[in-house]
C-alpha cells in the first residue's frame, strides 16, 4: 500500500477489515514516516479525549443510584411520619453527589492522561532529533516564529539572567489543539514548557511525577502551562514563578 492518512486514521479507529489491518501494519513496519504519523494521531486522539469538559455518568452508576432510591422510597412509604417532599430533596442530593463524584474522578483521569501525554512528548523531543523547530536564544526570534502556526501568541520570556537558558521552540498538538513548546535549559536539564489557551482564571501549580520526570501544571492569564523535565520539582516551581 501507499502512504495514506485516511487508512492510518481508519486503522486507529478500528474501522478496517483483517486484510486491510495486515496491510497497514506491514506498511508501518517499513515506513518510518507513517509510523510517526500514526503515533501523532494516537496522541491527538488521547488529547481530545482528555480535554473533554463534561462526563456522563455510566449506566451502571445511574442504575445503582436509582435502585438505592427505590429501596429508600419503599422503606419510607411504611412510615407515615415522613413527607414525600423530604425524599425528593434527598433523591436530588444523592443524584447531585453521584454526578459530582463521577466528574471529579473523570477530571483526575483527564489530568493523568494529559500528564502522560506531555511527558511522552518531552521524552520524544529529548531523545529524538526534533528538540526545537526554531533554535534561538532570542525571544524576539522565537515568538514571531509561531505566527501562522498557532492561533494564539505564546509568551516567550528571556530568563537567561535567572539561570534558564532559552534554546528555542516548536509547535505541538496537545489536548485536542495546537500548542507551543518552549525549550529551556536549567544547568544540565532540559525543560519543555507547553502552552495553549485555557481557563482565564489563574491557578496554583499542580505538581506531579510521571516515569521519573517532574511535571508542573498551572494556569495564568488565559493560558494553560505544563512544564516537564528531569530536573527537580523546585526548579519547575521557580520557572512557574518567573512566568507568573
């Protein structure tokens, strides 16, 4: 087969029959370009899924809540001292709590998936041949480079005096949209700082660790920031303070 984006996407979505699957797999084994495209499509799909803003409770959870309410209502019917409106209030509260709990769990899952995605992107950039698309320590060179490649203008700061050397930048695709990746060096450590538009409300840093890498997430202005490095969490906190 020839290189085909449509076939790669159909393969990812499990829409091909067995002979087509075998053909795509054989082609990717021989074509590094399509293998890289397929990996990128997988990251895009994971990013879109992770960025979903709302989550429906699964049928099993809804059925469990309804069954509990049915039992409670049956028991309440035996007691004339209780009034129906009270159980309507209880039912509403239980449904609300179930919905909130489910959305909190899904939000945490989304954050975990996104953390895995940025760490994977960081590792690939450090180990591969594409650390930066625009190699420059000049913020006035790096920032204009993103024009036309992104639908927003990332803030690029010169932090050389503070010990963070700007190496350049590149365009990426994360959380279902294009993102800027700014690359800094802190002593012997490379830091990827991913930026894309998000919640306009500021937020404190959320620090985590994935596969031995430090990850720090925060929001500022109208942007999401994700910093990833094998440097210590303290170094990423310092970078966050310099960017706020």
